[in-house]
C-alpha cells in the first residue's frame, strides 16, 4: 500500500528560521562617518578580543590559553610574506563577531584596495579552539589609506562560516563607512597597522558598535 510522505515541518521551520537569521546578519546598517577625519572606525559590531604590538621580527603575543601565552607571526596570517612586512613593529587588533552580531563589514578608513587574496583553510570555532583560527579560511586585503600608510584588514572564517563575500573592487577609491564585505554566523576581523601610524582608542573586552572610533592617526 502506498503511503503519503509529508515533509518534516520542524526541519522546514528550522530552514526558514536560518534564512531569516541570515537576512538579519546581512542587514546593512547606515553608518555616518564622524566629522573628525583622523578617526579610524570599527569595521564591524564586535568585541575587542586582543590588542598587541607586533615585534620587529613579526611575532605577536596572543591571549593566554589555560594560563599559557601563545605566539604566532605575520607569516602565519598570510602566505604572501612581502605584503605584511610593512607591519613589523606595528600594531595588531583582533575583533570577534559573536553569532548575534551583524556580520557586515565597512571600510574603517578612506583609501584604495591595492591587494586582496584568499587563503583557504578550515572553519573551526574561534572561541573554543584558541589559536585554531590561524588555520581558518580568510580574505586578506591591503588598504592604501589617504593618511599615507597601508593597513591590512582580514576577514577570518569560523564555525558555520563557509562564505566570505568581498564587496569591494581593486584599485578603486572608497570612503570611510563604505561597504567592505560580509560573512555568515560567527567570525573574526583582524586589523594590522604599521609602526607609529595610529593610537588605539579601544581596549580588550570592549564592545564596539559598527563605525565606532577604534583608533586615531596623527598623519594628516
């Protein structure tokens, strides 16, 4: 005897909810850049996970895990060593986007994208697995700022984040708060600055809104 097989309503509901959540995460929030042109904006709604100096040899001290300090280097962040050499002796900022944050990224400065490349990897959780994010998929971009120095912005994938979508074009000029990119639930944005370029205004553990002041430069 034939049977009528009905769709699993709970699965359909979960699928519909996931679509609705994705629309929420991708929702664009208008950002008005502040009048102070020396300010560098937070590119995303996030928590400041780590601020650290970059040593002259490119080493960076990560947060302690189980009481032990972890170290990594600029070489771990990029396969193109030359593109990140300018940041030796500079500053590293790690921003964590929680699953409930908007997953939309804006330009923190006015400038031009001079290089962008993707490094394929895993989608491991960035919170529970400590330094595992160093092996995750990422999009590395270099912005030649109008301040006269370069900065790097990296979008790093995490658990359940299979897609990183850039919304910029190479060699095109952008203003602060213009659209940069977006990705799915749970992720990390990393900023690299060259030595003496900026004064960081935020602190570890601080919750930053999209477009909030993150740093200031004296190079005007």
